[in-house]
């Protein structure tokens, strides 16, 4: 993390809260697209491989579907950058801020995964470019397709793996070995979940973009339409049916401390939406014409929203103490800079015995009495040390150091410099008049 | 009508998973979530706000097998005077007056303790921090288990630190 931490600023409580929302939004932009790109490219390659129509010079139905799938996956140059690469860069920043100064090292693997994904999207683009109807060299085309599918699968595995690692603090210390970092059933199930949701997304993508979107083509060959509808709905159906199983194994392998009752509730909500999609897809398969394209597509995006919330929750649960630490440090920083800001003006401010008494009664009395041991020593026994050493007492209260092994250390109280000076004057019975101006005000 | 038989079948399928997920949720909240304690004792208050050392309370950690949970007297050495108006502290004082030991719920327990030799002393003396094994306890309000305490976890760290991984080190 050291390398990475240089680019990050230490977050505070509001900052962390903001990061949580940003995470869900970024995941919602990125994951459905990325899953669909993986699903469409894999399906396109599979269809391309089994496409026997090509030899019989009739309408190459499957080849055409393979091509149309790639038009969903990488429609142009802008979409993969906008939905693929940019959100990944944002995720890198979000996770880096969230885990600021933690011992987890997988933020170094994350960019490696991003590069592989970039290569995969590029290969997918070239695969599309060399396809039917324009493409001549089938071998080059198939090789590009395989390269695209392979790199996309590997790249998403690395990215998912490095992120899933965050929810497993017990293994953070192992993260200097990339192979050991990335071998875990938890990661494997999560990645399978992602790929299968990608197939569901590709299936629903066919139903939506071919038949229900505003961009749909006015005329479509009925035979082709039937094939596309059936392939799309059947594929989406398989994805929807297998997701509950993968979700189950993913939850079983998630570390206990990343879970909470809310996570299970979100998973059950996702299950209900999946059931609705199932019913719709069933009706699509049973009817001769394509229907519900837009609805199933939107509902599937809702499932992605729920899994994004789920990921956010497990991360919050797993990093609870780490976040508490960041917040507590931010508060300490804030208190310190407040103190320093005030220090500039204090010499002119009035040191006030009444204020000192008030501070003593509200702050110090938690731990001190004059004649009795509480948390700290009875002040009657320690104050004589400070007789005539007003400045020393002020600087001790400002930043206490270890004194007596009989007692625990005194934490720095959260009071400002004027209050410290006033309470010190009150305790030493000093006349505030003698402390005004230069002399006593110089603190340290 | 036969055409629509798939919908009840799907309802059964997804219903079964909903039941499984609900069971897992129940199992988590009743068996796996961190236990609640009889008194809302917070490590965050004592170890971070008040700034106490871990061994101030767990004074056996560098001397014996067990780290030990502090007795009520230790709490009362401060709480006779601190926060006496708080209902939680009054509960604490109740235990002290009745001379009743506090029944803290255990968070860490090696599952087959009788077959495993584990000692705090050996590890703490070597300079391994409490946090390496227990997580950032000083930022927890309620203690939860961060490490699994399974064999793979012990052995993993022993390998990294060149400590013995012989079976007889831990199983006698």
C-alpha cells in the first residue's frame, strides 16, 4: 500500500460515507456493462464456432447473430471507455481511499487486471471488425475472439479477486503473493456469479436491443427473429436459474465478519427480482413473438444494483475497525489543527479563572479529584511538582507524556489552548493578570 | 394449461432458495454474529479514548497461556469514581457489591481446545502484537472475532515467520 498511499488523502467520516454511495453508483454503471460484454463476446464466439450455415451459402443465421451480439458488446469506441475503463479507474480511487493505510496490498493487482481488461475490450473490438459480413480470414477472426474472451475472463477475475480480498482481513497479510491472494473459493464463486450474470445480461440484451429498443431495425427476417428470440431468452433463463446457486456458495464462503443480517436480506430481495425475471422469460419462451425486452433488461439491472449494495455492505462490515480508525485519526487531526489555529490568537485572549474552574469540573474531573485517586492521581500530590512552572503544566496538559507507572497514561483532553491555560492557572492559583501578554502566553 | 406448469415449478425452485437464504440469515444472527455482553463495555472507549494499554487489563497475556479477562475489581478501581451515574456502571457496581463474577461471553475459542497447545506468552514475548491476531480491537465497541483461529491460519503465520510447523508443536 505504501506506493499507493502517496496518491491518496486521509479520509474523514463524511468522506467515507460519500465513498459508500459513490461505490454503489460506480458499480451500477460498470458491472452490468462489463458482464454483458463478457457474456455477449463468449456467446458470439460460441455461435461463430458452431456456425455451419457459412458453408451452405444461405443466410448465415448464427453468424449474423454472433455479429449482432458484438454490436451490443462493443457498439462503438465510446461505450467501452465510458462504461468499462473510466469506472474502473474510479473504482481504483474509491477502494484506495477506503482502505487508506491498511495492510492489504491487492491495490497493486487491481491495475494489472484493468490493463488486461483493456486489452480484452480492444480484442473484442477487433474481433467484431473482422467478422461477417466484412471479414475474410476466419482463422484470424476466431483467434481474436478467443483472445478477447480469454483476456476478459482473466482480467475480470483479477479485478474481482483483488476486490473480494478486501472483505477478508484475516488474509490481508498474505497479499504480497499474487497467486495465493487470488486462490480462494470466495473469489471463484464471485467470479462465476459475475460471468453467469453476464450470460443473463447478454440474453436480456438480445431481447431488449433487438426487439424493444428505440434503435431497433424496422424490418427483420422472421426466421432470424425467431432464432434470436429463442437463443436470447433461453440463455437469460439459464443465467437466471443458476444465479441463486452461485449466490448460495458465494455467501457460504464469505468470511463471517463480512456478513450481517442486512446482507442476507439484500440477497433475498435479489432472489425475488430474479423470480419475476424468470416468469417473464418463461412467457417469452412460450410465446411466438418477442416481448418484455425492456422490462427484463431493467429488472436485471435492478439485480445488479442489489448485488452492488451487497458488495458495498460486506466491505463496510469487513472494514469496520479500519474505518473507525480513519475516522478517529481524522478527528484527532481536526482537533490538532483547531488547537494550532487558536494558538495563533491566544496571547491576546483573556485567561479566565472561572473558565478554568468550569473546564476542571466538566473535563478533568472525569479522571481527577483533588484528594482522591480516580483514573489519574489525586492532584494535590502532583501539583506541587508544577509550582511556579506554569508553562510546563500547560504543555503537559496539551500533550501528556507517561509519568508514573502506577497509572495508565493520560490521553490528550479535547480542549482548546485557552481552556488549557485557564485550567492551569486555576489549578496553580495563578493570578491571570501576571499571565497576560508575552511571558506566560508563549506556551511552547 | 400444461404450457404454464413451469411457473409453479419456478416458484418452488426460487422458494427453496429463499428458504435456504433465510435459514442462513437466522444461523448467522443466532450463531455466528458476535455475542452481546452483559454490560456495554467498549474497547474503543477504554483503549482509544482513555488510552489504556491492552495489558493493563489483560495482564496475563505476556505471562501465561491465557490473556485473561479482568475481574470486576479492576473495573471498579476506576469506576468507583468514574461515570457513577451511568446505568451501565451501576449494573457493574451491582456485580461488585454482590461479589458476583461477571459472565462475559467468550468471543475467541479454539474449537478443539483440549487437543491444541496455544500460549499467549510465547507469541507476545516474541513481539507479535495483539492486533495481528485479534484485529484492531481498540476500535471495536463490541469485540468480534477477526481471525478464524483455524489450523490454516496458525500454520500460515508460522510459515511466514519461520516458526515451527511440526505437528507436535501444537498437538501434544
